[in-house]
C-alpha cells in the first residue's frame, strides 16, 4: 500500500503547505528536480505512521470480535457456532479503525 500512498502523501503535503500551486506543477517539478525517488522522500514518516496504525487496527479488531462473540454466546444457546452479522462486522471495523486513529494521531501530527 505504501507504493501508492507515499507519493500521494508527498504530493498532498507539498500542495497543502503551498510549495506548489497545483497538482500538475507538483508532479512536474518533483520529477524534474528529484526524479522518481522524490515521490518517495517521505517513506520513513509514512511507514512509521502506517505500521502502528495497522497493528492497532488488527489488534483492536480481534479484541472487539472476541468480546462480541462472547456476549452473543452468553445470551444465546449456540455456543461455539456463533457467527457475526454484517452489522457486527461493520461495527467492529469502524470501531477498530477509530481506536487505531486515536492511538496513532500524535504520530501523524509529528510527521
């Protein structure tokens, strides 16, 4: 994912900070002055933010999934056969991304 997200992040940061007037100018000047590697100049900060985010997302997803299954098993008789609904999975996905976002937001600000 960093193959695409790092150049996107470099362009976004330089456009937001006013280094370049528009997307076309940014792409042309970065390529002409820094080459293809110029689009990957922010790979360390981007990866240092993404790795903790992914770890936090999947870790919190596992915990939330386990807790919801345990709750459902306490209230129903199908122990060990419990499946999560689409709504359950949506709630788990949103919640785990929120937890990860809150946990890694300071890293994103520093970057």
